[in-house]
C-alpha cells in the first residue's frame, strides 16, 4: 500500500486476562502507518473452519465478498442467533430486524440475504445520536430465547430484554437496568456478553462531562451486570461499574485471550482504543488521549478524529477490527498478549470502484461483528444525518478478514 498516516499511541496497562498484573512496554514502529506502540505484538493469520471444512484463510487483508442487506435506515446493533441469523437494530425507526445471511459460493455471495422486521421498541425516543442502539443475544438463547437491547427513552438510557418467539416475533420488553444518563449525544450503547457470561454495557456521559468521573453515576462508564441487571460478582465498586472516565464508548470486543477492548470517541484531539482493566479510570474529561496524570490509564492507541471517530469493534483472526464514522474506513489492528500494534486502514478510497477492493470506500462505517463462519459483517451509517447516502445505503457488507 502507498498510503501513510500518523497514528499516536500511549503507554497502557497491559495484562493477560481480566485480572492479571500490569506490565510495562517499549516502542515499535508500525508496518503501514507511522505508529508508536507499547510493545511488540505477535498474531499469526488463522483460518475459518466449520465441521472440519476450511472455509477461508484469514490473512489480515479484508476482501468484500458481497452484500448482506441494503436499504437499511441507520443500522446500529448486530448480533447472531445460534442458527446463524442475525438480529439487527435500526437507531431511528426503532425496528428490530431478523437477517438471514446470503449463501456464499466460490468466494462470493449469491444475492442478498432476507430481511424481516420482527418488532419495534415503542419506548425508544430517537434524537440526534440517541435511539435504539446495541443488541446482545443471550448466551443461553437456545433455552431462554432472550435478546438484550440498549434503548434511549425520554427519561433515561436503559438495558431491556425481550423474548423472540419460535415464530420469530419480538415480545414485550422488560427493563433490566435503568437510570443510565441520556442525552442528544454521547449515549454509548454497545452491548456484549463476555466469556464470563456477564453482560458488558458501554455508556456515554450524555453531554454532562463530569458524570464520567462520578463512581455512583452510570454515565461515562463500562458496566458489567448479570442478566437480571444486578452488579456482577467481583465488580470493583460493588456496583454495575467496571471502569470509569469514558466519554462515549461505542465499541466492545473480547480477544481470544479474554482481554476486553473498547473504542472511544474523543472530542477534539484524539480517539482512543483502550485495554479495559476493572476499576481503572481512563481520564475523561480531565484528559483526552495520551499524556495525562499517572492516576489515569492511558490508551493503547490514539487517532486524530478525522481518521477515526470509532464506533463498532470486533476481534477476528488475531486482529481487532474497528469501524470508523467520520474517518470512513475500517481499521485493522494486531492484538496479542494484551497489546496492540500495526494499525492499517482499509476502504477509505472513493466509492464506486471495485467492490471487492480494500481501496474502495463505503462512507461512514458504524458496526463490525464477527459472524459464526469467521467473516465480518460491517454496516454503513450514511443515513444517520451526518453522511452522504449512496445507492443502496445503508447496507451491511460481508467481508473475509
């Protein structure tokens, strides 16, 4: 690649596993961008195998193999049912969609998948960045048929759950955790079940920056709760709070070693990728990016806001994959041993080129998730009021990493 960009990284707390001891690192240059990282990370390419059959080799270079769906309206959350179908939320319409993926033959999709509306969440009050946001399918869906949703209401942001009937209808929603601060902007919204079976919830400070530093507030935090909304056992403050000092986290992903990573919007200077350690304070609003007081945990990587404005985050094939809104690109970041290195950008070119080429642009990218076959689903966000919709927008792309 001929592109070259400046990406900043700060020293960070490093660990193997959620509660491991902290380590110190050294600097290294990236391969395709100017970058400083806290230590060398090694992550070999892997493959995707199902029922003993090798589907494809993960080589770290993303290839678009087709389109899952088009004509969507600000798709926000995506998660998969055990049968491979996906639950997709739309922020402003409050629709909950069930998407059947298209068949892949000879490395390409045969048409698009099937999209069916299975219900809406009437409690939602869409406004600017607020609306129906994240979704997480219960780890025990086969027996309880529950999905969890992050909803912005007139009074608060909240986590709710609902049952999906056997004939694919969304049941009535039941509040699980209420009282998360809401606002027109900075609403967080990502949900993810961890390998420990608990639900992790990314929140924003709703525009009230001081909430991020208040341990008793649920705003500007990453939360860790049970499926009934109680603080998970082992939380550092005997509350739902897992970490604090966040501005607006919209990406959560666990790597193969159980490390939790979060992508976070900066304000003017720096967007962040953070390695999340329970009980740690990530500095907002006292510091943005690297270089703050030692009492705050520094980000492992930072970007200028024109290159990122990160939302979704996923882990596949030894890499973290981060979707960027204003940056209009997909970042690939090597991850191993609780460390990250070698960020590289894809899909930041002009629209209308070779649809399979990483040089082709798709506009604002909102969400990236790994499907059961190891491929990535990446949604655009060009109809969210800040983008320039193209033909078929918004869409979900299918990518071999």
